[in-house]
């Protein structure tokens, strides 16, 4: 008697990954052949394309499978590949991963860094995956999103089963066994998440929660909330609105400039202040004169000698020492500067983007605080220009600053010692150094302006240093103030 045949179901087709225009972007094909992308009141000319490519490009409104043009087997495929890559370079695309069975999206990938392109890491059944300790899911409006400060994109989860499956990866899972579980999200999605460092490969026997299992030693020193704050409160590694946009102007009334006084009898101090005002010291005079300068005299730029004095008086190493705690710990080195620093860490470094400085060539430099010297760093002219132009827009200034000082932090100098508050301490140090720059510039008759944001991704590209090892945490514009007759803004 023959055994009955086992009917095997058809293997499900792999999901399709498609490029799609972001919801705020539109494409317009001109009679000249130019295709222009419009978004948020801006427009970008993407180049000249054939009529066939322009017609096919309209499919980007709903999604164009990457496999339909990446082979570049036809001329029109090459054109679409060029067009899509240019759109990606400007951060104008999102990517949908959908099951061909029902056409529903599993996830939508939203780039957080310009020029993001979906990558897939090779995965085998023997590989063991686990969630990054920096990954998290949250509600955004009516959506659930999966993201990480290390990721170059976030994942908008469209299927609740995906969220359940991702949660299971808080414990290391071997792909072979994971496949057998209900709601397995598919190896294609897992590969995309590995590429974004939301998941990472580990050993099945690895100690659960071990920091050393993920990334380099610089990453070990970061707490979750600190790295998230660093990545989301600066420019370059997220796509959220940034800057003085007054998002709640129509929702909540602005707070008064001066806090309403507490009830009770006042002790008036003004008579003491009036008596002292006639004998104020020079430092008090400089404190009162300090203001932000956004317009510089490019006919008389700052000189190298003046720049040297600013750096000498604010950031040069004054003394060095080593401390042995006599408990088996390694020796700890200290290098004192003229400003206070949390735990005497002195983690801050200065990088100078020089636009105009008499006696110093235009370029990008690191300030060697120990040797009181400037060391040139080779960077692409476009990146230097982007850094200076970004400062111009951040200050709402008519021109780029003569010298832009980027304050960077060697994060491990602080986080090696302090738990939970390392990044907060670093930002306090930035504030102290910024005030020192203001005061010295004022004393020398120069102008300066603190800048509230900085592009950490651009800085990482220019220095070749991972953003979590040494990264930008502040900026200060410096130069000779223009005598415009206009009162400079006090803050």
C-alpha cells in the first residue's frame, strides 16, 4: 500500500522593496526634459531625462521596485537609476517593503540621513540576531516606528505582527529557529534591520545584555538616553524639523521674559548694585559689553595673531598631571585648561573652519591644545563650504563667519567615569567654554556668536571619526565685527 502524497504549499514569494517619493515631494517634467522635485517651498533640478523616463518616473508616487531598474540592462533603466539615486541623495524618498500576495506594506523605511540607500546584509540559518540596546519602538501619531540613534533610517511598522516579532529579538534568536515561529517577519526585513544596526549578529552563547557584544569600545561607554539625546538634538542623523520654527505658537502662549515674582516681602538689592557700579572691575565691564555678532567685516578679517590669542586664552593646556588611585585602576591623565570642566575631564576639542583669516589659508584645522598649534585636515572643498554655509543660515547672517569653531567632545573622557549624566555634563562644559570665547573676543574687540546646532554627520565625514567616538557638540562664529551702525543682538 503506497503512502499518501504529502502536499507541499507553494513557498511564499519574497517581499518587494520599492522606492517611493516622500509624501511632501512632487515631480514635474518640463518640456526641456528637465525633471524638478518640489518640496516644502523648495525645488531641485534633477537633470535632463528622456520622455520615457519621465513617464516611468511618475510611478515613484506609488512605488517603483528596486529590482525593476538596478540591473541597468536598458537605457531607460540607467536613467531611472540615476534619477532615483539623485532623489535619494537629497533625502526625498522612502522605501516600502510589501508582500506581493496582498500588496500591503510590511514596513515603510524613512531615511534619516541624506543619501541613505537600503542595504541587505547576508544572513544564514546559523546566524544569531539580537536587538541593539539603542533600538526602541514608539508611537508617532497613529503609527508605530522602530528606530535607533545609530540607524541611518527608521522603520514605520504597518503590520502589528512585525512589532511582536521584533520584540522577540530582545533575546538572541537563531534564524533557523526563528523561522519556525508564528509571525516570522522574513529574512529580507531582518537583513535591512541589520544594515541599519537596529539588529546585530551575536553568538548564541553570548552573555545577554553584554555591551561588549555590540560595536566598538567607544560605543560601550554610551548610555541609551545620552546617545539618543546627542543624535536627536543635533543636525545630520534625523529628519525631524529643527531650529526656531515656533511649532507651538498657535497652541500655547509664550512664557513671560521675567518670571512673575513670588509672593512675600521683597528685600531690595538695587541700592547695593548702584553703589558698586562706579567701581566695577574690568571683568564686570566685559560681561556687560558681551553680545552676539552676526555680521563680520570681510574687508578686515581676523588675523592669525588674534586667532592665536583667542585660542591661547580659552583652550590651551596649562598643566598636565597623572593620578594613581592605588586601587588597581589605570592611571588617569589630566590636562587643565583655563575654564572649569566636569571632573577635570577636559574632553572638548576645537576644530576650525577658516573662511577668511589674514595669515592663514582657507581650510579646516584641529587646534592642538597641548602644543598650541593648528594642524590642517584635508577635507573636500564642498564639505568645508557646507559647514560654513550651515553656520550662516543658523545665525540668519548675511554671510558666512570668518572663522567657525566647532566644539567637539571626546565622549569617553566623561562617560568612562560618570553614569546617567555624562552627556549633560558635556553640554555644561560647552556652555562654560562658549562664555570664555565670548569674553575673550569682547576683550580683544572681536565679534563672536554661539550657534545652537551643528551637523554631526558632516563633522564625522570631514574628520573620518565615528559620531559616537568624537563628535560635534557646539559651534562658535568668530571674526572682526562689521561697523554697521545696527545694534547687535544681545544674546
